[in-house]
C-alpha cells in the first residue's frame, strides 16, 4: 500500500496552497498554538510542494528549538553572533546609504534606548532570529550579553553607513573584530562522519552482494527524512532518543502505521548505522535497541481471495484490454494478465509487473517464467531467482502470444529512464494500477484483503487442498523451509509442472463471456 506523504493544503475558495502541520502536544503551550499554518503564496502544485518541504524543515527547527534547553554561550560566540547583525546592516545599506541626517537620528535613538535599558524591546527580535539561524538557545546571562553586543555592532554599522552617506567607502578598520562562526555545513565536516556517508557504505555493500537494486533508493528516502527531522547529519551526535522521537513523529504526527515505521523507516536506519559501526566510525548504533510495538490486528476473514472474489477478478480481467476507459494500453494489458499469472503462480504482484520477454523460457520443453530482477531496479524480495512452470490454462489463453508481441523487454511498460521519486519504479507503478483496477473495476473493495498479494495466500490454500507437497510449494513461491536438507538436490521442472497442473482451472474461458 502506498503511503500518503504530507502535502500542502489547497484553500477551497482562493486556490492558494498552505503549509500546515499539527504542533506536538508537549509543545502547544511553549509555541502558543496547536498548528503550524502559513500561506505558500502560490496556486502552482509543483511550486507549493517544494515550498511545503522547506516549511516542514522550518517547523521541525522551531520544535527542536522549543524543546532545547537554554545554554551559556562563550564570549567569542556572542561577539561572533553580533557580527551578523553588523553585516546585515552593512549589506542592506551598502548600495544606497541615504542621507546623513537619517543616521544621525538613528544613532541618537539607539543610544537613548540603550541608556533607558530597552535593549530587549529594541534588539530582541534580531537576537531571536540570529540564535534561531544557528539553532542556539541562550540562557538569561548570555542573552543579555548578546543584546549588549548587538547594540555595539549596530552602532558600529550605523557609523560606517553614515560615512558612506558622505561618500566615504573606505574599509571599516574594526570590521575584523567579529570572529567568524562555524556554519552548520562546516560543523558537519569537522564533527566526524555524516549519516549520508554511512548510507553510502551500506549501499556499496548491499549492491556488491547483489541484493535488491531498488532498496537503496527506498532507504535513501527514509534516511533523508530522518536528516530533515534532525536538522543535521552528524552521525556521532545522533542519540537513541533522536531515533525514537523520529519514529514517534512518523507514527503519531504523520499517521504512518506502526508496522510501516518499524519495517521501513527504523529498519533503514538500523541498516545504515550498522554500516558505520562495522567500519568502526561509531562505537554503538543509536538505532540499536529502539523498537516499536506493533499490535497484530485480529483476523476477521481469510487473507486470500474467496472463491467469489477470485472469480470476479479473473472474469473481469478477461475483458480488461477492451475496456473503453482512457487508461494506457499496457496498463490494461497488466490488468488482463497480472491477476491470472498471480493466481496460477502465487507470485507477488511486483514480481509479475517487472517481467520481461526474456524471462519467459522453455525448460525441457515446458513453458516457464523466470522470476528475477530487471533493469528497472525492481527485484524479487529475497534477492534470489526462481523458475516456475506456466499452468496450461495460461498458455491456452494466449499469454505467450502476448509476451512475444512485446519483445525481450518489459512486457507491461515501456522503459523510461526519466527521474522518479526515491523508491519508485515503473514496475511498482504498474502494480499500483492493477490494485486500483481490482478495487474499482473488479469491485473487490474489502480493505481487509490486499488486491494483489491475496493471490499468494490463496495459492497456498489451494495447494494444500490439492495435496501439493510442501517442498514444491516452497520452490514455486520462493519460500525457504529453513531445513538444511532442502539445499540438497533440485526440484526439476518436470516435477514442478506436475504439481502446478494439480491446481484446478479457475474459469472456462469460452464460457466466461456468457456469464
């Protein structure tokens, strides 16, 4: 099932997009609101999506700042921060400093405010912005010191700007008194390895072991979300609480299911940090020991399709290519063939939508399909291939004729090397189209049963009914029975074809159209 990611909200009347996010319950009082909400100032969905991503990062920073504890700042840091106020003023007035009288009035006013003890009301917002830019939260003493230094810096900048108004653009001899602060980017470089570097270590080993080629894109998406949540990627600064907070954020703020958070997001972080630990770049993985409780829902029906549901889908599939809708021709072909192939092989939907013409072979004269990885990046779940004999009923329906018409490449889509979202593949997109078709056209709407994967469960049930031996079930489905004895000998195609033919024919194709 595809996850619904956070998206900008469109105003019903104006069409303007807004960025909205619920404030965590523990921060409502501190932030004085229950929701972050800001106009993105655009009606363009693409622009809104990009701006929304930036706003989510800002919201996350505000929340981190709200949770942060005030800390004392070194004098050098305080003066360095004040230097930013100086440079902001100098930059803003450099090209057109205005009249000298303006600066005389300003200098008199800021001196009056300083002598009156009004530094907070005069410079408070500036201090807040500068501290926020560096994600710092100063204690009372440090904040008072910062206000004093900002006053000095602004006065210095005003004097320089007044001289420019008189035509004197000579270099300020005191400009170098402000020490340079280490930026976030530089801090990441000097603070040791980054999370991205750990990801690259993991990715290299993963691909070198010939594992699923699509997994790195999916993991990168999860890791990037974590970095955005943290606001940095200094691997050695990440704590188990950071990982746990991220998982809570996904589950309780974004509404992602516990099983998905544990199986996708947390699993990716565990793998990536383990890669860093393996190279002795960190002593302990911050993801180690973090876990999520996943409550198993009570089963209210079989996980596989019922007889009625199976017949409804397969009967509808026979006419899928003649559907008058505007769906792409190959998507219609997928709806025609994927359910039937899944029904007679027990394969996963994604394993079938990724098939190429070259995956259909003959072994000892028996038509077979070789389920393996392909160029689009999709792979079988276990990283292993398996060869499954085709049920005679599929051959009779003309499956091999369709496959030959598609050539050696993908049979359900035209290869497209354009950019796609991380973790997204063309085979995955086709699988989604078939799922949609099962719900909308075949009318199997029970959300307790998965529109593609239910064939796998049903295959297992039918295999038991026809007394198919367990070792043949495992070979056809690509499961492992965990026994060492299974590594000895091979399941011949002759034996597998014999077992496949035990499966009863689902529909009489000639009579299906009359039903």
